[in-house]
């Protein structure tokens, strides 16, 4: 079962069973994913997944020049952040620096503090604060967006997605500091998650229209946050996979391209 009105951000949520909560990084999770198979050997599963969509939405909403430049030039955004924060050439970025930069990129979207970042990447709080300060120095548009969003949320009591859907924040002016801090973090994250939900729902409508129009036997069988899973004929997998990629990429025009990774397999694990 998929429900539209459970997640505050507007994402679909799933139960009986929850298909969106099957881990991919554990051995057991991968085993479970192998159990999802098409109806017979003439069919395959195709998984199409938006790549780093929330960071791309952040680039679009904040209009930060460096972030937009990285995505438009197809530069790995985590390496680009590492290069900026650690003041090193892009070609010299180490795996460890990229890992830390990835934690910063995603952490800041979720309103993570220096304390939270320090815990996640196992450095001192002082060091984590230096990383965050360095990030905002190099991506001033992101800092401006965050500050303006918090102020606007306090004034009007809601934030909006790219498509103008409102996400209300009843605790944004709470006297309870913990509740207010949580609402402020949500104010930053909700436009990203909410816009991501809008984009994939619009993509689902576009693709279903194509399926109905062409009567091509493609079945859209699962939505897992930023991923759509299809069952279709094996002999058409590449052709239809490319059409799905193109439709998902073109669903909404942003300042930077929407990238979609497409995989084909005889089970869900293989397709992902």
C-alpha cells in the first residue's frame, strides 16, 4: 500500500509491507532484494534512480554559483566540495576527504550541527565547525538560502517546494527551544525533500501517460523515494530504459540537469 498523506514532506510512504525500508548496504538486505523478480524469464526489472536529487534541488533553489557550476560541468559534487573545503586540487582529493565532504553536503541539507557532523565523521567539534565554516565560505549562496528560509518560515509559518506546495511548520515560533530548533532544521530540509517528492510524482504521471498511450505492457511496480522500478519485456529493456531515463530527466527544468541512473536485472538487487 502506498499512502500520500502520511509523510509531512509529501513523499509517498509504504506499508503492508514497507518496500521503501529494505536496506541495500547489508548482506541480508541484498538477499531480500534478490527475492523481487519479474513474472517470468521473458521479463526483467528496470530500476531508474534520481542521482543526488536533493543536492541538485539545493543548487537550483539557492542559485549558488559554485554548486551550479559543479553540476553543470558534470564534476563529482562531493569531490568539488572536498576540493573547496580542504583547499586542495580536485585531482588530489583523497577518498577520506571525499567521504567527509559527502557527510557535509548531506548533513547541511538536514540541518546538521557541528556536533552532529563531528560525531558522524569522527573528528573534534572544533574541526567539524571549521569544515562547515569552510563550506559556507565557498558556497555563500547556500548560506544565504538557509538564513532567508529560516526568516521567511518564522514570518509565514510555512516553506514551499519548487512547485509551490506548502509545508507548514507549527512549532517554528515555539517558546520551547528544542521544538523550535527542530522546526528550523525542517524548514531547510522540507523544500528539498518536498521538491524531490513533487518531481518523482510528476515523473510517475508522465511515464504512466506514455505507458497508456503506447500500450507497451510496461508496469510501474514500485516507488522507493528517488527510485522507480518497472517490469517490462527483456527484449525492450534497453530501449524503454532510455525512454524512462529521458522522461525522468525532463520532468522539470532546473538550473542544472537531473541525472538518472538506470539498471536492468533479473531481480531488484541486480537492477539496482
